[in-house]
C-alpha cells in the first residue's frame, strides 16, 4: 500500500448515522453534523502517525492508500474525504480501535461528537479486519474540535 496525499485518492462512500432522538449537533459544526455521507480515502498506520508528530504542524499528512479494490469513489463536496486513525488506548493489551477523522483537520486530533459512519459494502469490514483483527461495519467519527 502506497502513501499518498489523501485528497488525490478514491475510496468508499459511507453513510453518516446520527442519534434520531436529539436535534442538537454534538459535533459543534463538525463534518458529520453538516454532511450525510463521507468518503473513506485512506488510513494512518502507527508509522504515519509518528511521522505526523515528528513534523507537526504539517501542511499535508502521511496517509496510506486503501487497497485497490476499495478505491472506487472520489470525494465530493457532498461526501468529503475522511481517513481512518488509530484511537488512543489505555489498555495496550486490548485490540486497537480505529475512528474516522476529516482529512481537512490535518494532524489535529478531534473527539467523538456522537456520530458514526458505515456502509453495507463488504469491503469496509474486510479492511477493518485487516487493520484491527476484527470486523467492524460502523465506525465512530472524531470530528468535534474545541478551541
């Protein structure tokens, strides 16, 4: 898998899922508070993240492209680009979790705003199994930024 600028890549279109019980936007204007779909275009490996921290602040990011079979749709203004990132874990013995993050956030770390994204496309859970060791159909989106 090659590294690329995430905006040059194609990926999988994911639907955004919100809690229907609330009308409040808990993302504080985040990507999933404004869009009903996102396009997963790549992921950051632990090595990519180390490079980002070493060169912070970056104008671009180190992102690993999705496998060829997952490069289907280009991001659009209605389905902007997101990447997968490893979530922080207190228990290092547990399997690592991943979350989605907006590409335009750069190396900044957001937090969960309560929204998720996923698809019925089998390529997403297959990719998640490769990256984390278990299948995952729905993924938390960390698109809330404060301050």
